[in-house]
C-alpha cells in the first residue's frame, strides 16, 4: 500500500492538533490513550517530506504542544513578573516558539539522516533522542514528555524498568506501528501486543517496606504571592506556619513546610524557627524550604530541619529567569520581568547526601527539580523516602500545578519510593510507591494534610541505572534506518 501523502498545510495542521492531543494526555485531562495517536499523526506521511518540510511539521507540533500545555508561563510573566499584557503575550509566544524548535530539529535530522527502511523503528528512537536533547540543552525543559502521561496507563509497569523515556519510546513506537497497521501491514500487531502485554508479567512492586509507617503533616500556607516578600507578607507567613504547626495535636513524626515557606533568609528566620522548635514534641522533626546566605555572599534555595534532623539540601538545578538571570549583563534592567525579586541563587553541589529525619533517609527535589527523572533517581539510590517542596503559586490557577503533580507521581513509580509533596498553595499530596495519590489537600486553601508514609528499601532497575540505557536503545533503533550513502 503506498505511503500516506498529505499536503504541507494539512500535515502542519494535523501536527498542531497532535501537539494539543499530547497536552490532553497530561493532567488534568489524563487521556493517556491519545499519546500513540499523537505520535502516529506525526509519523503519518512523514517520509514523503523533505527535511525542511519535516522541520515545519515538527515546529507545528511544538506550537500545538507548548501553546496549549505550557502557556501557563504567561501567568508568571504577567501576574508575578509585573509585565504588561502586550509584552507578556510576546514573551509567551517567544517561549512557545523557541521550545517548538526542539521537535523541529528532531524531525529535520530524522528526515535528513534516515530512509524508509524500518522507519517505524527509527522514528520512535528519534523521538526519544529529541526528548533527551530537550532535557539538558539550555538547562533543559523536560516538561510534557510523551511518556509522562502513561503513569496511569497499562504501560505504567515499564516505568520502574526504564523510566519516563522508555514510556515515551513505547508510546511513539505504538503510534508508528499503528500507522503501519493502517497500511494493512498486519505484522505490526505483534510488536504492539508484546509491548502492551509484557507489563502484565512484570513485578507489581520492586521495593519493600523498610520500617513502620511515619505520621506526617504537610502544611500549606496559601500566602498571597504579591505581598509575600514584603514586611507584611513576612509577618503573615511567620504567624501562619507557626499556628499551623502548633495545631498538630497528634505530634506527628514529621512536619513539612513548603519551599521558601518563610520569605526571608535563614539568618533572619532563626528566631522564628527556634520558637517553633521549642513547641515541637521531642520526637517530632520539621523540614522546611528556606533561602540561605553564606559567609561568602552566595545565596541558596535550601531545605533545612528542626529537631532530630541531620544534614541539609541545597537546590542544584535552578530555574532560569526565576532563580537566576541568563545573560544578566544584557538583560538586567531592560524590563521588569528580568529583575529578579531576590538575589540570584547559586546551585548547590552535585551528589549531596540525603537528609535524615524521623529516623529515615529522605531524598530531596526542590520544585522544578522533580521533573528531572535522573536527578531524582540519584537521590532515591540512597534514600528511603522522597520529598519535594514547591511554590506553585507562580502558576496561578492554570493547569501547571496539576502537570507538576503528575510528574512527581511518575518519579514515585520510577523509583518505588513514596513521595511527600508540600506546596505553598497546592497541590500538596502524599504519593505511594506506585504513583497513586493517597492523600491530597485542596488547592488555594490554608490546609494541613495529615497522613502516613512508609520508608522503602530496594532499588528498581531504573533507580540503579537511570535513563542512559533507554537513550542508548533509542540511538540503536535509529541506526537501521540511517542512509549509508546519499542517492545521486
């Protein structure tokens, strides 16, 4: 049966629609079954295109994906970056258009370097290599990866084996094989069936409890971001978190405050923290996100503890334009959005040891870090629990916080570790080792979420190796499709 042929305009429209479908696979929509459909729409007829046409189709896909799924950045720029509507819209468009270059480059290289031989295989490999490129280039942005939504699908048992990129690979492969089935190449049904049936034979759980459950309380202050860093906001934060902590009558083993719960540096917050500690039960530990300033004038976004807590954690992967300003000498002072509301942060050292609190080891990921699967796996190798503190107030009432929560769920599943997620205004949640939410606080409310978490022991295959085996596999899948020599 001949290859599908679409006009360039129709192909780009379908690609943009595929991007929107990919957003619908993610939270809050969670239509995971649209993932293979989206990949199939990109693969459909791609081998009739020139490399330039393929790049345009990839860019169209990126516009649909990030325009529908990541345009929440407008809230951060306009509402909290003090930028007018026209300029905020322009910066959002530039953000979306820039991210769309990643799938554009991926498809350009795919058409430039590969031919029709085993195209369904090389397409899936190229897709994952494109996601890998987006994960680290220009500090990385692994948001809305194709595999993230499969945390709720029958493919979910693959996550502890190879992580989010293996889920992306299988989803893209299902899409390309689906197109081959439409071409009446019935053999394609066999690998699809294998990929979706193998999870039935995989272990239901790779890790086991390492001790008795811990009683935890996650405090959500729901402070107004607009005044948080003012004197009024500082007083309100100190009073609110102190009161929420005193209200914990059952003396939990662990209390957690979110990222930068007290909008001040640790040195200024010490008197408040000491008063809070004096009211804690002797066997209750408290962890809080806080900003630190060391003796050399360097600033860190950190997690510290009160009570029986050993160690601290300093955020290693910072958010550009949020925690530091790239090209500061050129951009500082040009518009309000580029003027950080606090001094630029310094990244913490790599390979930090987990904290020890409430008698267990706790791996950390502050806010944005939870979206980086390999960073979380590095913490999970030496920890029995995972903790992520975040300030999702920057997302406003967009879908951003729900997408962020979904990625935290996948980190739990990948590593077989329960995740404690404490946020400023939601979504505060407790996630079990299979990625299921066991307790959840309402968004945009002052809340105290009580529950139990169980420390886990043992390592999943993904925790042991990280993503590199899947990246290597993706590269190997591309090799059979490479053109050994160009046609004259």
